[in-house]
C-alpha cells in the first residue's frame, strides 16, 4: 500500500507547492483535485482545480507527471466529485461534460483511476435513482472504456444539510446498490472506499470489505464521530444531519486496525488517500498540514 493525500484542502496553493510539501513529509502518493477552473460557488471541500483538464495538452500532461514522479510520488487518481444525476438537466450535462474532460486528462497522464460520485436526486428513492442511473451512466462508462480508464465511485451519501435531505446526492452508498453497480459495470467501475460513511449508516466495515474487497480500487481515509447528544436531540430520521462530524483518521469512531486487517486479507495493495474534512484543522494552511501529519502518523503503522 501507499499513503497519500487529496489536494482539495489547498485551493489557493499551486499544485507544485502541494507536491513539494507532500513529498517532503513522508507521503508516497497524491490524488489531484480537478474541478472546473470557473465552477462558481460550491460546497465545502469542492471546487479546487489543480489541473485545468479542459485545456490540457499532451505535453503539459507529461510535464505534470514527470514533476510529480520526480519527487517520488505516485498519482493515485484524478478527483472530481459532482452530481451526474442532478435533477436539473443543464447542470447534469455540465458536470458530465467536465467528468469526461477528467477522463481524457487521466488518459493523457496515464493515471488509471478517475474518482467521482454516481450522483442522485435527493427527492427520489434509491430505486428510482437507480433507474435514472441506468439511463445516464452507460454513456459515461462507455467513454471511460474507450479511453482505457477505470472509474472509482466514493460511497458517500452526500447528506449533510437540509438541501440534501432525505435521499442525499449520491446513490452508491449501500451494499444492495453496490451489488447492482458491480453487476452492471464491474469491469469499469469500482469502489473508492471511504469507511467514515459506513459509520454513519451503521454498516459493518470489515464485513463490507470482505464482500466488496476485490472491487475496492482506491481508499479514502476519513474518520467520523457520531455526536450522541445531537443524535438524541434530532433522532435517526435526521439521517445524520446535525450529528455526523467528519474527522481526521484517529479522531473519530472508525476502528483502523480491523479495517486494515480486512483490506490486507482482501488483497488490497493500492493507495490510501487521506481526505481532510475536519473543521478543527482547517482555518489556516498550517492547521491543514498539521491535520494531514496527524493522520499520517495514525495510519503509517498499517501501511508499509
């Protein structure tokens, strides 16, 4: 396995500087955030554009890869996490168009994975969103196949605010849906596995890895705390709103030793990328870096 980080928390820092810091601080890989250059207002931890994938020449792609590899880092994947099943057709068309730019950029850079969301309409049930996915995603999958890339989908419900209630903005969250996804597109789509979202859903993490381990292509290391007082106040029907708190690895409720034991037994030997969404470590770049270093030291004993 290799330990790395996602560049999203450094929206104002040039990629070269993020790469220098990452390499100098004991990481082996990096996931590069690739939102559109002019995406406008966006949610927290989104909108970072470290590569202009819509205007990436082959020569520039080679320069980026050579610079990163020259620092001793591997690019684990290119990350863009929008909503391809958004109910607004114009928005949907825009984000799918950019997702295809990310796929072609990954091909130019010889990066195997494009990391993203499946999307969802929060007003629809999982089954209704699945029927929509069957209409929308074959074209995306075919495009990825044509360009020799694999798509890894994060299992995040995207359910943090009233605007995303009750269904969330990402369908690919539960075992029953993941079985459908893999049966339909398992050759091209795999898991970008984030254990924190299973804490929220009260899904057994080692059991999930035992079932889906062969399809885990990429891991995002994030933790989560359940605020028991807020859960008491709001109840489970709030579906996490107000009582799920994203944390850096080691500061939440994920049990990392059995998780890594399950990953090793499943044969996973890829990239474990720290996803930093901890409000306690985000006010300054120095705090963000301290958070990454804390998470590095928590995870390092499991990753050799």
